[in-house]
C-alpha cells in the first residue's frame, strides 16, 4: 500500500485529503508543521509527500531541501503561491510537481498517479549502463556513480527525464514526447518543467553545466543525449 505524507497547516485540507486518499486505498499520515513532517518522514518513511509551502514554522522549500538531504521520495507541492518564481524555487529544491490552490481532488489524484507511475514504472530486465562524462548510469538499478566511486542522487522525476533521453541515444526527443512520457498526457504545455529538470540534471552530470556536452537542448524542438564517440 502506498504511504502518503500530507503536510498542510489548514485543518480542513488535511481532513479532506486524508478522507479522499484513504477512500482510494492509500495509507495516509498528516502533519501540520514542517518540523513534524520531517520527523514523521524520518521515523515512518513515506512513498510520496504532498506538501504545502506556507507552513507556520518552516518554509516549504526548506522542508523539500531537508527531505532531499537523505531521500528521493516524490514530492508534490500543494500551494496557494501561484507565482512562477515560487514554482521554480520548489522544483529547483527537488519537488516533482506543483499544484496550485484552490485545486480539485481529481487533479491532485491524477498528479499522484502520474508520480507513482514514474516511481514504479517497469524497467528493462537487462542491465544497461551508459556513460555520461565522468559518470556511469545503470538504468536497471537506477544508480549513478562518479568515477571516484561516489554516488549521485536523483529524484524519481529526474530519473524519468534522464531515462527517456538515454534510451534514445543521439536522437531528438521532443518536448511533447518528454512531457507525455514522464508527466502524462495532461502536461503538454508545461515546458518550464523540462527547463528546470534539464538544468538540475546538467548540474549533477555535466562537467560544465553552462556548456553541456551530453544533455543538449535543441531550441524550440526538444532535447538530445549525445554520447561520447567512444560509446
């Protein structure tokens, strides 16, 4: 059973989400402060977090950073902050999706299903390793290892974007295709998501993120994984 941690300081939202999510078979824990959420996540690790940004003790972005320090659990931000900079800050901190209040429960459930599909998506049985500069990516085990032996942590959505590119080496993957395959058919216009996640991946995997050699943008069209000539 998928365990969801819902973090919001509005009692009516906590109650409504707890009832609706449990009715659909989810195991639900709730927290009304960022501190409580971080403690709950550490003691009873969830499979997914639904997080409000406007908490009474900690900013939601700080909660995201706190979680990302040790876990790659999917995080869906649920917030009344509609500004694009708030979305960018949350996505940059490691959130996987962003839903603006007021919201419909059906929309939130669709976002949860999409994130869950990415998390539990079927992987090929064969071990597939790909080199990106000084990194080795194992698509079967979902691990990234630097040449010095240290690991690189990726969130489920970062994995979803990276995997789509690596499984089509040298080929253009359109913005529309990436949005459809990673987020779902209802996300055809969220090109800002792609810009944010490619920037995050480049910071983690490229020697010079400002001049990427492997995760390349084709302006107005999409993105391409460019392998090294030697493979």
